[in-house]
C-alpha cells in the first residue's frame, strides 16, 4: 500500500520496475581514459603537424642563412691578401662616415688641416673614404668593382708570390697621389689610386682582349682611354682619372719602360723591410730588376714597348 492509502495497481508496478536504456555519451563527453572519436584524432594530428611546420621552416631558413654567410666568408677569404684589406677598408670607412660614427669632414684630405694642424690620418682616410649617397652610389660600386677585379688580377698575376713588390707599387702610387692631392687641393684619393692600379694592369696585359659595356671588345691597353672618354661623355670630371693614370704611367715607365726599352737604370726597388714583413712565396724573385714574363714577351714582340694610355676609372664626381 502506498503512502496515500491507495494500493498500487499491476500496471503501476510494471512501470516502476521498468528501466529505460541510458543514452551513450559522445566521444568528447567520455572519461579521459576513453578513446577519442576518429574525427577528433584526425584534427589533433593536423594541429600537431601544422604547429611543427613553422619550426621546420625556421630551421631550414636558418640553415640557408648559415650557408650564405659561409659562402660569403669563403669568398672574402679567397681574395688575395693585400687586395682583401684594401677592399675591406674601402667598405668600412665609407660605412663609418655614412652611419655618422665619424664626421665625414674628418675623413677628407684638407691640406691646411694636414700640414698646420698635424692631422696626419687624413691622407689614409681620404684613400679609403667615399661619400656614398643617392647620386654617387653607382659610381662607388663601379670603382669598388674595379678595385676588386684589377687589384686581384695584378696581385695574382704579374705580382704572384711577391706581395712585398705589390705593396711597394701601391705605396709608390699612393705617395705620388697624396703629394698631387695636397698641391691640387684634392679631397678624395680613392679613385686615383684604383685607376693607377688599373693602368699598370692594362699595360702589363696590353694584348689581352677585354669587354666593355654594350658588348664592345678591344685590347686591354685601350681600356684606360675608353673609360676616360666614357666619363667625359656622361659629364663627369676626368681630373681623378688623369691623375691616377699619370701616376700609373710614372710607375710603369720607371719600373719597366725605361730600364727595358731605353736601357736606363732602375730607379725603383722594393725596400728590404717589406720583404721581411711580406716574404716572397713559391720562389718569387726579389725586387723588380726583371719585369714579369708577360711583359718580357710583349717587349720582344714589339719595339717601343708600352703605349702611353691615360684613362681608367669612373669619376669621383664633383669634389
């Protein structure tokens, strides 16, 4: 009998004893130990894979950057010793001036500051410095290419194994250019020195065929003239080119032309202290009494020797 005094009927007893089946929970509602649904597994694996892809991409990018830096370092170390330091200085000093770490005014060659105020660093900084800007950037890169190309060729060609002799040539040309710059009030000396080296290379390889812009090809001995004329046509100053080539011709004449073709004495000889600092390699001949083999062959093939070419280099712009 129930609490209200009514006896339960058979139908009510049947209903009370009947139990309905429980609804199964979906996969995401189950206990942590239960296996997730297949679609949940797929989404989870996709999320993990997508989270790993950026890591792999960053690793590959870092590996590529590492390879690029390694290749750049290998290329820099492959540059001949003297050219390497000259090339690096011609990048570092303009960068210092461009970033404002040192005022460019302190990097120019001012005769008054050098002579009367004893700012003796100016001839050195003026040799490496170049005012890089929107109007001079292309000119700077062209001359930087000339420095790398022809200084490397000369150091590994006619001066191969004789770094002291090559250093002496650079010092001789540099001293002549500094003296000329002080007399003529020149503020920048980078282009004249590069041009003097190119001039010497052109004379020592006068019969080599070289290529210029627009596919033109001619002998190397004409290269200084071609570049000088090109600069004149585009309206640039040719003073720096003329000074550089005059200095290059002076060195070439005193070292090769006068002793070889005219039978004169050799006025230039590499100091011994340079040989102690930069000893010859691979049996290089000490001193410059004998010209390179390529120059000797050219002198035997034609009388009159080296032609008087005056041109190299792209202009430094208005100083």
